[in-house]
C-alpha cells in the first residue's frame, strides 16, 4: 500500500488510535494513582457571613386597630358610612328597577314564554321561564299561568297580571246624528207605522220583532286544541295548493315536438 494513497479519514483514525494507546500506557505507569486529598487547614477556611439581627415586629396586636373601623380614613367626617357591594355579574342593568307590564303569555308543550312591555314605553321584551328579562337581570321568571307571571328578585316575589283593556286611554267614537222619525196612527192590525219625512210621507209598516236567538256559552278551548286547529288549517291549505298545482299541470298541453326535416329533401 502506497503512503500517498492514504486518505484523510485513515490518518484521523490512526491519530486517534495512537492517542488511546498512549493514555493506556500512562495508566499502566501509574498516572492518577498518586492524587490524595489535601489536609484540612483552618487558616485557609473562610468564615460564614454573620446575619443581621431581626427587625422588631411591625404588626402589633389586633386590638390597636379598632380605631380604624370607628374613624375611617377615607371618609370626610371620619364616621362609618353604609355601603352596598354588588354581587358578581351585577351592574347597572342588574340593579335597575323592575317596571314592566305583562302583555302576552304563550304556553305550549315546548315553549313557555312571557312578553313584557316597559311601563315607560319601548320595545317589548320576551322572557322564557327560568330566565331574566333584559334590563332587569336580577329578576327571574319562575312560573307562568294563562293570565299571570311570577318573578323573583331582590325585593322578593312579584306577580304580574295580564294587561286587559279597561276602556281607558282610547279615543271616543264620533257622535252619530239623530234620526228623526214620525209616527202616524193607522187603523189596522199592524198598529202604527213609521213615516220618513224625506220620502214625502209614505208610510212603512213596522216589522214585527223577531226573538233573538239564544246564544250558547262559548266552550273553553285549551292551548293544545288551538294548536291542533291551526295545524289542521295549515294541512288543508297545503292540500288545496297541491290540488291546484296538479290541476294546472293537467290543463297545460304538452309541448309539440318540431318536425324533423326529411333526408330526401336535403
């Protein structure tokens, strides 16, 4: 093997092997076996720093702070003042007064809803059972009835009755002009007849009074029956629309296909 053909990697491996062999020979000769610990010398040892004396206790007994509660520092007259701490999640809206009127109640198997109207006017507020109305978050709707709603808040329990029209606050109807009629005595079994002065005195026989038909008491309809009636009306209307669409399709004639040109006429 020629020396000029030896690569760099071979030279590195050879150097590493020679260094390992040298260390092994030195270890056999006793290298590292004569190391011994140094004898302790008090003159060379450094002293530890001395700690400063602890300061006196700054916080005294609890009794000496009673004067702070009797004379508050941040009060102008140095007298205790009453204060209220708002709970978590309560703000200006939560502390607002509860001033609503119950305008509607919706009771279904899946939805229980109350619609409130602010007494001062404004947009209606929808509140589900178990939730709080917007603008009065500290009041919660706990129960609903067909004509009432019960809320619970900081002031206790409040029951709102359904608002009904009492005849106040509306515009009175315009008065109607009186109708002038004249009564003319005429012999006969029909009795007196009314004469309209505008028709030249022609007498009109007065019709016999007919007895008013007896009106039966309106049956009480539950919300479930109302929902069922509305569902039947919707189904009937859909069936009617489908029938009309089918009738229009039957009346519309099918499109006539265009005649194909004869191959012989080309």
